[in-house]
C-alpha cells in the first residue's frame, strides 16, 4: 500500500484500515479476535526519487502472483484507477498522471508505456535499500527527515515570568 499522508497521521489511517478489515474478515468467516499481529511496517520514502517506481512496482504485483493476472483485471490494483476504470478503493491518480502529460488521455498513454517498460526490468535492489528499516532515500533525504523528527520531538517549556510578589 502506498500512502501519502496529510493532516491525518499514518497511525490513525492504519488503525482505521486494520479495524475495518478485521471487522469485515471476522463477519465474513465467523471469527472473533485480532487478525494482525504486531505493528504495521511503514517506510518513509523520498517522493521525488521513488514515487513512480513504487507505483509501477505495486501495479505490476498482480503479474507476480502464483496465478499471474493482468493488473487491469485485478480488482484490488490501483492500475485500474490509472486507466480510469472503477476501483473498490478511492485512488488519487492526478499527482502521478499529471507528471506524464497535461491531457488525461496522453497521461494515461504515458503511464501505460511506463508500466510496460517495467515488465522486463525484474528485481531492482536499489528500491529495497531501506536505511535504518524506515527510510527509502539517499543520505541527504534521511538526514533531512531525522532533523524534522527531532525538531518535532523538542518540547517547549512554558516561560514563567517572575513578578515581585506572590499572589
């Protein structure tokens, strides 16, 4: 799953996904209890360097399954959304398609060419070079993210002004 977070933190998004899917699964199969063990794994990636490759990787996944199938026919693939077909999940395609062309038709054609080029590339170890099990990006990107995290962790202590008398 590839998510770009905004105002809602990733932990809250994942809590909702896990809660809803567990409820669905338990109702469908007449089960009770937890479905997932442990915390989900999240990797912060350098959007500029990896977004397109991650989209391509995910959209080609149906062809890598035990029973391979065309991504356009796999109902859980975001590939369908990029082609303008109905999907079970809302996918925001504009940021990716907009990089291929301004016209939606030309953008979809560019996207299809990009996906087709990836079919022959196979495994690319560069996209699995996760640093500190949390970051996908070069050293500059990792340092920038770590600095932001440290800045968010700093606690501002309230300033107490001394006055001449006690009240």
